[in-house]
């Protein structure tokens, strides 16, 4: 992988904001208390109407909250703005570079990188899954839906299918494609471990047996087999 490509910042994942609106959001995030239109306008040298336009735009995008000032003094109460707790911080991100560093280290500096990735994936799969209530049975179909929902949130564009009685999940998009193509033993095995850990935590009668990476340029296939009873939660799938 080329050095320049690795050093390139990650593309933004949140709403696309212009430079000025990004500055307004940054001020709200840094403020110790709710800000008024006038305060934002003064700090950025804007006309109050322009500041109000950007503040209300952030509210419409779900990146800020607006409330009416509670006051006993004469005059019209002012609008107060605060940044949403989950509003994205400005600045460049380079998680891809971090992923490449950690993945390449694991692949070249451990005796069994595949096994280590599988164990890490299983542990995180169990952690990321809510354990069912006592005596609640999760069947294979419900477990498959759970996996599809999780993989969809991660960006895999999954689709559950049955091919010659074998359950499969087709993964039509890999959000870690560039790293996975170079370090399949680590990245793809980690994803297999995630699915195994989730099924173990659900105590589902289903086991992820294989993950076939890049059977087509934009397709990976996860394969599953039904078991008589679910693997006990907290045990490692073999």
C-alpha cells in the first residue's frame, strides 16, 4: 500500500457542512454554556441574521439544540443554542492508518495471527450482543436477523440467503476493504470471530463455519451450519 494513500485523511462520515457552519458548530462544542445568536455572530464577525441562519441549520440537521431563555427581565427571551452530544467533532481522521499499523503488526509479529484475530473477534462479538433473558430461546432465524442487522450497521450491505440448504450471509460491501485485501488472515478472520461470538452469546443453534473473502470483487460469503443446541454463552467456538 502506498505511503501517500495511507496518510490521506479518512473521508467524512457525518453530515457535510460548509466551512462557516463547521466553525459555528465548533464554537457550540467548545462553549461551557448555551450560546446566543449575538455571541456567535461577535466571535465569527458575522451579521446576526447570518449566524442565526447557520445555527438554525445545525438544529435542522440534528447537530444542535435550541431552547428559549428563561428570564424575568423585561424584553423578548433570547434563543439559546447548544451542540448535540453526538455531533461530530471537526478535524481530520486517520483511522485507516491506525488500522493498518495494528493489523500489520499483528500479522507479522505474532505466531498465530489468525487465531489471535479469531479470539479477539469472538470476545468482542459476545460483548456487543445482549444476552437473551433466562429461558428465552433464540432460533436460527432470529439469530440470522440479529447478525444481518449488526453487519448492516457496520456497512457490509448484508443479505441472508439459503443455498442448497446452507444458510449464508452475502456481504456485498466491505467497510475495511483496503486493509482486508492486504491482511485477509487477520481482518476476515476477525469478522468471522465477531459472528461466532454473537451466536455464542445468543446461545443460538447456529454456528458460523467459514467466511470466504472476495469470492467476487465485491462479494464475501459467510457460511453457517445449524447445531442441535446453541453453543454455551461465554465459551469459545471452535
